[in-house]
């Protein structure tokens, strides 16, 4: 506890110590994080191919869905379309569909049978 009080006192009294301490608190974790990312990042194509081959089917499907959604979103941005309704829909718990005539579709609610039994 006394170390904490000393740290508070010295950072309050010395502006140079405060900036040095703040810089160290930001730089040291950044350097450590960068080092960990470099050590754990594998650019081995064989490992990547093996991991992709052993992926679960739902993981592969979600990857394709996310890729399609990203392509759709980037296409809208490229054509400078208004995408605010996407955010409005997300706030209301709705999602976009692939049908051009129906842009927004509500997310299906859980079945009402559970609610009826609870009452």
C-alpha cells in the first residue's frame, strides 16, 4: 500500500515522472503484445492447409456466410449506397436478407409455447 501512495505522490509532484510512467505503461505492454503476436503467428502454409481441412462444417459455413456478408457490405460501400438502415435493423434485432425486394427481415422469436406454459 505504501508503494501505491509513493507512486501517486511522485506522479502528482513530478510532471516528467508522470509522462515517463504513462509512456512505459503504454509502450511496454505494446512491445510485449507485439512480441507474442510475432512468436505465435504462423505463416506456415502446410499448417494453415491442415487446419482448414480439419475445420468443422459449421465453421466453414460460417466463414462463407461472413465472407458473403462482407462482400455485400463492401459492394454497397463501393456503390456509395446508404447503409444506415443496416445499423437501424441491427439495433432492432433484425438482419438483412439476400432478397432485393425485402431488405430487412426480423429475427425469428423463440417459440410461444414456452411463454404460454410459464403463464
